[in-house]
C-alpha cells in the first residue's frame, strides 16, 4: 500500500472520461486513474484515458477483488476454482516494440496444413443403398381399394418425391381383406417410367391413424426399396419384406423415390387427407469450419425483438459437441446472439442481448434429448420479446422460456451461421430465418413446414431467409427476402440434395391417394441384394490465398498492403481418398481423387505494432466460503517500467468472472531512479510444453536489439507452471530450476517454487496451502528481475534464451506460461539517493494482515536508488507525529538493492483507534527528497488482562507438526512447547507482567490445525486464548504454516464502587438521599459513560453526580453518586443502578438498591430481575465464540434455574444450563452449533425471569 506523506488532493474539476474511466489529477503530486470497477459486473476490458506523457517516480497498479453474489461465473460470490488471470496492456503504437508475426500463403477451413493437394474439377460424392430385388414364382389374392379418376404426380419425379396416406381398417375389411400377410401391391401409372431410382414403400399399422405435419421415419417398416421400371398401366410390385396385418389396424403407407427420368402420374382417387413433400431438395451441409457470414448490416434491423428458426438434422456421430450453431457479435467482438444446439453437455443455450456497459448478456438454457437435435429432422425456433421474455420452441411446441431478459440486441456488426468462436456445427441446416419480431407459438407451428410467402402474417418482419434451393453461386447464399442480405459461404457448406429419408419435413396437403390393390396370402419368392449408388454434390472447399509479397517490417492494421488481406479465393476439391458411405453413414468404399495442384505452406515474417504486454498475473482463490471483505482485498503491482505505455488512450484487460474487480493506477509524479528508454517483449508464451522447452522448439533464443540511448538493462520474468495428474505432477507441483542465458552463457537461475501456507488470503475452499510452481491460489504470480547491464554493456544486441533444467528421468509433461521483457534505461538519475519503499509493519493493509497488528519492532524496507553504494544512513520514525526515534543503519547496498530493516520498538500509542506511522531515511548528500518518507495507518493489537490461558487441542501426528512459543518482544521466552502428544488438549496458564508479547504456533508441515484435504488422516485441532474464564481469541484452525499474533498486557480500566448495595429504612413515607462512590483502580483510564436505575416501581431517583458524565477517571479519581428513595406507602422496593463504563469485565457494574417504609419485612412489589442478577453476552453480536455472563446477587431466587436460547417465535433452540446458580460471576460458553440468526436468551427460575436479545453472525 502506498501512503504518500505529500497530500493527495483530488480535483474533481479535472475529471475526464473515456468509456467508464475516470482520470483524477491531484494537486501536482499524484494522478489516479480508475479503470475497471466493482460496478462493471462482467466487463473485463476496455480503453481508458490516462495522463499524457510525463515523468513519474513510481506507477502502482492497485488490483482489488471482491466476493459478491452479482458475479456470473457460478453460484458462489467468489468463484469455486483457482483460475489463471492476466492483466494485459495492449500497445498499438509500435514505438517501443512490435510483435513478430507470420503470414501464411493460404488458409483452408480456418487452418494451414503443411501441404494442401487439390483439383479444380470436381468428383461427386456417393451414397450407397442396399436394395433387394424380388423374383416371384406364385401370387397371392388381390384386393383393390378405391378407384381411379385422378393422377398423383408427387412421387415419380426427376428430383424425387414423397407422399403419405392412410388406409382405414374399415375400408380394408370392406374390400374383403382379413388379417394376414401383405406380400405386394399394384399401382397404375399414366405412362412408362423406366428405372425409377430407389422406389420405396414403407408401412406402419396403428389404431386411429393420423398423419401430422411432417413425414418422420420412426416406426415404419420398409417393404420395398429398389430401382423399378414402371410400364404404362398396372404395375405389380412384390414386397421384399412381407408385412403382417392384424386385420384391425389402420395402415399408414409412405411412397417415395430418389429420382426418375420424367414426371409420371399414379392413378389415384380423392381421400380425406394426405401429405406430400413440398418439392424442396437442397440443404446446407456443415462440417469442419464451414460457415455462412450474413452481412453485418442486418444488425441495423435488430433491436429488442427477434426470432431465429431453422430445420436441422445433426450428425449423430459428431453431436453433441462444443460449437456455435449461430453467433452474432458487436463491434467490440462481444457476443450479442448465440445458439448452442447443443453444447457438448447436451444442453441447448439461447443468448440474446447485451449490456453495452459491461458486456453481460441474457441467457436461457435447458438439456435436450439426443433425438431432438441429431439423426432426424427437428425444427427449432428462438424468440425474444421487448417485454423481456425469451423462448425456445421445438417442433412447434414450447421447449423452454425465461422472463426478465430485457437487454437489447442492437449493435450487431457480424452475424455467422454454422460456426463461431467455440467451433462449427456438424450436420444439415435448412429454412434459416431471421425475423425482427417475436413470433408466437401458433404462427411458428403453422408455418414451420411451409415455405415463407407474403401471406405470412408477419412477412414484413422477415429480414433474412436462406434456403439454398435456387442458389447458383457456390460461394453465396441468396437471401429470399427484400432485405438483400446475400451471405458469403466459407469453408464451404455443401448444398446437398436431400436423400430419400430426409424428404418430408417441408410438406403440403395432397388428397390424391394412389389407387392400390393389395396382395395377400402365401407366395414363393426369391430375393437378391443389389447395391445402388446415389450421386451427391461434391465436397467443395474454399481456399483463401495471401500471395502479396511480405517484407519484414511493421504493417499498420488496416493498411491496403497488409499481409493478412486476402488476394484471392479458390473453390476447389481436396485431393486424396474419397469415401463412399452407406445410408447409415458408415464407410463402405473409397476412390482416389488425384491432385492437380498442391499448395505448400510458406510463412512470411512481418511485424505488428500491436503488442500485448502482461503487466500482472494472478491466480484466483478457491472461493467456496471465502469472503474478501466489504471493500475487497487489494494487491499492488509496481508497473513503473511500463509508464511510457500508460499514457493517453490505454487498452487493458484483466481478471475473469470469478470475482468483482477494481483496478486503479496511481501515478506519483517525480523522478524515477532511472528513465525507461526501451521496452521489448522477449517471450510471451501461454503454452510452453516442457518437452518442447527441453527440445529447444519452445522458448527458443531471441535476439534483442539494444536501444542506443539505453545504458542499463533489466530482464523481468513471470512464469507459472500448470497441469498435473501425471508421473511428475508437472508443471503445477514440480519445482524446477529455470534459467536465462545471455549470448549463450547461463547468467541467471532460480528455483521456481512458491510457499503457499503464508498466503494472507485464507482460509480458502480448496487446497490453497499446498506449495506450487511459481504461484498460489489467491495470489499474484511471482516476478523475477535480473540486472542485465554487466552482460549488455558495449553491445548493440543480445541473445536471450529461457531454459528449464531437467530433473526427472522422463520430463514428458507440464505446461509453462512464460512472460519475459527486456527493459532498457538511461543512467541512474542520482548518485546519492535512498528511499523508504515499504512499511511491512505496522500497517493495516490486508496484504500484510498475517504480520499485523504489532506492539513490538517496526519492519520497513529501504532501497538504494543512487548509483553510489549505500553503506550507512539514519532511519527516523514516529507514531502520530510524536515520539520520534532514530536508528543508524549500516550495510552495503548496490544500486537498486533493498534491505528489510527491523527497527527498535516505537513509542506506541495507548489510545484506541487509527494511528499513523512514518519512517524517513536520512542520507548525507541525498539528491532526491520526495522518496525519503513513507507512511502507513494502523491500529494497535488487543490489550489483555494479565491472566492468560492458552488452550491448544492437537490433531493426529502432532509430534511431527507443532512448535509453539510465547515470548516478550524483548526476547524473553515465557512459555514454549514441542513434541506435543496427538489428539490432546493442552491448557497453559500465565500471569503476565505488563508489556508486548509475541505468540506463534508453527506447523512444520504447513497443514495448520485443520485441513479438509487431510482431515481423514490428521483429524482436527483448535487454538484459543482465555482470560477471566471467557474466550477472548479463537484462531482460525486452517492457517497453513503459522498462527501468530502480538498483544499487550497492560493495566485495564477497572471500576470499584464503595458498596454493592444501598439500603433505606424509613419509619414512614418520606424522601431520603444516600450516596455511593465510583473509583478507578488501575493506571488505565476508566471512562464512566452513564448511570441507569432499574426498578418496576419508580421509587429510586438519581439526584446528581459530582462529575458530569461521561467522564474519564485516572487512578484514584472518584465520582460521588447521590440517590434518593421515596415510597408513598409501607413496604419494600428493590431495584438496581447500573454504572456503564469501559471496564471489559464489568461493563455494566450493578449496585443493588433496597428501600423499606415501615417495619414490614414483606416485599409487596414484583421482584425486579435486575436486583437478582445481571445478564449479558460478550462479544455481541456473536461472530464466532460467545460467552454468557451472569452476576448473581440473590442466589436463593435462582434455585433450579435454566439458561435457554429460543428463536423469535419462542421455540427452544438449546438449554445451556440447568441447576442452581451461585452468588457472584458465572460464565457459560454459547454452543457453536447455533446457526446465524436472531434469538432471545433467558434466565428462568420459579421466582424470576429475564430475557435479552441474542444475535449470531457466523
């Protein structure tokens, strides 16, 4: 945390905005830039206005995370898992560095193989059908049904056809048919039709048959499938598979063919209903990166309502899979629309709408059965209305819906069908429609099987319509609306002709039922298998060419000659093995498609001015049960080396959706130790696999040209290891030595390993305390910095090589994420300069929470920021501006060397509340004063009474784990322990003298007293402090390496009254005054806040106090309290007066009041509970452990008493005590099993009862 002793004045008149950024210029000293804020729920990137180029002593990035229910990652306020996150600064100036890129000479299906053989002429695909011919040696009995008079021309057609009709059981039996085997059928054609391809008859028997709107294939028996040559007139068609009719069921009969030489009618008669396909024959077949790019201008017609619909037949061998069936984005690349149908978990996702401020969207989702998206035709429609209702319809029926989805869908600039950022769809799509209205269920159901026409009730709202039926350009999908959104095909999707079983989802009514004569009886027949090949469209592939000459120089984005601008697109067929598939999709044959041309990959290097500099890396914490506080938890990164890039408009990205994030930059104006002249990206590899690093193919040597203006140089390296569950647990749990070589010689090496058991973010929900390779959950990834100057001086360039030393015999696993920069600087700006760069303690920054608060020795960090070696200086330090002390430091620090300095104990405050600590380095001849002083705010540790009890419960294997010590900060050991017995409760009692104490319990294995991951092996333990019989401190048992704290023992405010009771005895009613005295008994100031009299009848009165309240008393000071008693009749009145003070053990000191008029000893008043006992709970509210305190004055009224906790409706939760209560103070621990909530706690006996509120906030 940075606290400048120079004041920070925020000038609101200088507020500037870019997007949601705020730049605040302070009074010539500091500039604060707000970027991401907690209110940006899902926004994680943007461009913000930063200050203009200037000179800054230091630039800090404050990175704050907060747990909040508004987070969208999962159902936890902080995300469940430990995820990598990056803070990336995108520089597009090219002023300091550029990114080396390579341009390929071609791209095919989104990739560039080493070679791509192809041909410009095309070989068709083939589907092979297994058919059966029949040779008959006898015939059965024939039963004609119906009559002729009409022609049905919907089946035998050049493009094929399909129809379906019902023959009722009643008309079959009326014709004389009885239950038995149907072996054939006779149809009459109007003309000869030679070689009709794959003429097919399918039958289903059912009761009360109906046809529906589509012709699906389920539950149909194929009785005929073969090529047939029809003659003019009657044609006898024997069945290859006889059909058993039960004599009572209706028959649904489906006729179809793949194609014929011409249209030939079948004799027919009018029937009540029938179904024919509508003649649609072309569909889009998507695979391996195929997509349809709809012109982005469609986004201008989409705002708050939409319907997207299509027919799909998913490839059952490849679905479900992670992909986008449709996706649309805004100009920033953020998703506005998305359909996963389905994702790899079988769930249908429908996203529609975006909050432009933070990028969050609206979504509904539901798991779907496999047959709703694969292996058959299904119609899906997705709608969103302006009222915020999103719906999904499956085959015309509501599938899922959600309300309250009001984010608009405007701003779309890219609209893609069949693919997206997550992958491509696999299967057939047809009738792709986009409407800018939310169609209702009835309209969707009515029109889903019909071609859209201007008779549709919402036709003007149809803004895009792709069928592929009449398209002629293989690279263009024609829009069949008036919008003119002709879409480009990439990949490309094949316009396939429908096969037999695929016809029948687009239908029309047809009442011309064929005149059929059924053949029944026993016949003799011989069947023969005949394979029939159906020719399909060839699989075309688009090849995008990049043939412009490329020079190794910087190309600006958008330049006409940029290497990434395509020069041509070819539509070709990939050479190689071409498979023939059967109707089930299995490979049955193949042929070789010979190549006419072969493209070979050529990589042409060039440079991009856009460079992504990682300025911070962070691993999110395990978030289950985690709370980072109401203001979040803050980390700080020193990003001074990137100050030249942090000016004007700055593009940044950070974090993920696990937590809310606030990212603030602090620019401290002044002179840095040296000025940055050069920033070069050496490595930025998020996937350096260990075997490739060892082989030299990953993280190879990089030559870096040195800026002539730079005189000194530094290398910065951030590396984290990931992946495990392998032989070496690499790279998450495998310490390895990493090194940097300069010009072929190893110059720097370090063991990449990070201790996690001291993490200030604890406890976490997972295995947070297990050490890892360069990182810990809930912590920044370590940065290593190396002074390169001795190895770069006098050179114009250096070769940098990053390596990792092999340790295991087989280093076949592990992924390293490596970011390395070379920074060049000018000469040191000062010869003599020293700085205080950090105050570790005292400090109330949560990052140093494990090391604070303190009452002992301050710890600071100093740095030599001058070129001359620092060998001596004086450190002056003070608290709240007074009691200044000094310390003479000696040592030997080179330029930018640091030392952690432990200072003698400061003059700590005795008052409560926030204090300040300041440390200043004093150096003779110091040339730069602004960095001499640093300040922090802090609070003092708790002050305890002298009677301290340590209660330690060990778990298993304690002998190997635990060592504890209690000592004075002066070094005197008060108590200690090691080799402790397992699963034993140890109680240590101390009578401590005044002073500052340091306690620590160390687990040498780093597992705390309770670690869920090892609980079955180690069990659990606990640690607490007690004083005066009450628990005053409970340590978190899941502490990792160490439980530590400092505390003071000092005189505590202690109250004494001159009497415990004030009594009046009057012969007759009158008013009489009496007094008692309040005294302070220790050196600690006693603050008396107020007095309060408690009595059922108002017979006691507070007359006066000798000192006005509230008042603070020094030891020996006193307050005289004058009371009056006045009762109008004979009898006895009891009550009490409470003295409220800062005495922790007697915060409400009670003095009993008893007044009697006359000689009677009978108390005719209701017993006042406060005269019997005083009840309270400390602390209150109870956050963890709580103590019930009783001060008993009249034990005779508390025989067989109970202490009971009840809920607010009076139900008993727990009974804490039952039995007699003795005089004096009694203490009882509240059970920790009581959950958070509001309760009432009462003390009850047959004579008296008192109840007070109880609040528990666990």
